[in-house]
């Protein structure tokens, strides 16, 4: 299926169908500064609550960054973090899926000597770990200086990355640049077969996920719990780690800045993250006054 640029509702009445809206963060809901429009989101959540529509954020980020970005709104959304590995409701973890120690050791051995150049990050329940000397070279493209500073403070810089340091690994990630993204992805898939998935997460970054554990897996756990099916789901994304989620949702949107592979699987298109595309589609679906008009009255 390819995207179409028609009216998001495409002439259909969906108000009795949609019961869950899921969105990616970086490059999708977040603006070009890597920030959430909190007043606009709060207004949406108020209206979604009234209609009994659940709002889910599905992201490769971990819970710490979500708390920083969402502030008091973090308890009003359901969070599928670490690309599906952990689910939070009311800011409390309700489900987690973790790597086997053998897989952790194997991946660390594979990237031995490349930890700094490939900016390898191990995300575990007890924090994010990187090798001493690592410098994150792409974060200024999608994070504000204060967020970058918080990222460095939160990371644990260690002389060597060893499995003994981690309490339940959720995922690993790399920053290899757009020019090496496909090559490294193919290398990982060849080395680890059906154990791992290597998916792009935007800005030359890549997430290494347990095979079968992704945003769609996390979303499926929630759909089963809430007794929903795909026809009741609207989803938004921009990167490779959103593809399974968009394929699963009956009403899927690729934002205008999305990767071509993402646009190829989505059923609809939305304006870019710089234009607040996710907000625009949901506001139109809910029949709300455009946000610019609301702001103008204040």
C-alpha cells in the first residue's frame, strides 16, 4: 500500500471506529527542536478522554526522556518505550521484555573495538551505558541543548561494556550515519540471523531489537488487554522502527518527512513534524477548532 494525500478521513466516518491512537516521537510528534507542544497535546488528551480514545506514545526512547518531555502529562498517556520492550501506564511499568545474557554477550563481542566509533549504547533497566570517550555526533539535530546535557548526565560512561554491568537489557543502539546505515544493518542481520532486528530510528541512528519485539508487539499487548482490533487503531510514524506498527494499524499515517520505506506501508500521509502533522490529523478527526485559531484567542 502506498500513501495518499487525500483528506485524512478520505470521506469515511471514523468517529465510531477509532479507539486507540498511537504515535512515534522523534521526527513525528516532536517538532524540529525535539520538543512536545504540551498545551496542544493537553487539549487533545482532554477531548480524547471525553470520547474514550486511548493515546499511546510508541518510541525508541526510554522512560527517562519521556518523563522529561511530557512533564505532568506523562501519567495521562500510555507509553511503549524502548521500541516495545517496556510498557508504562500511569507512569508505572506494567510489562517488560529483556535480552538473554547470551545475546548481550554476543552483540558486545561483535562490536568490540567499535563501541566509540559506532556510538554503541546499551539501554538497560538500570540505565544507559556507553564506553568512555563516546561522543554523540547527531543529537544536536533533534535535541535542544538542555536535553543533550541531560542525556550525557544520565549515561554511564564505563571503561568497557560487559554483561555484568546491566540489569535486564532492553535494546542496544548505534549512530552510524545515513551513508553506513544499510551496510551495518545488513551486517547485523547476517551475524545474528533471527535473533535480532536492526531498524533505523532516524538521523543516521539504528536500534538493535530482539526479533519479534518492536512497537507493534507492544501495541498488540495493549490491544489485547483493551479488546481492540486493528480497525480501531490510528498510528503515526516516520522511521524504520515504526513500520510494523503502521502495517498493523488500519489507519496509518506517514508524516511528510518520513523515510520512503515508511511511506510505502502507510495508508495515509500527514503533514511533517515541523508542521505539527500528528496534531493536525487528530484535531481534524475530532472536529476541533484549528490550534492556530485557539492560540490567537488567548
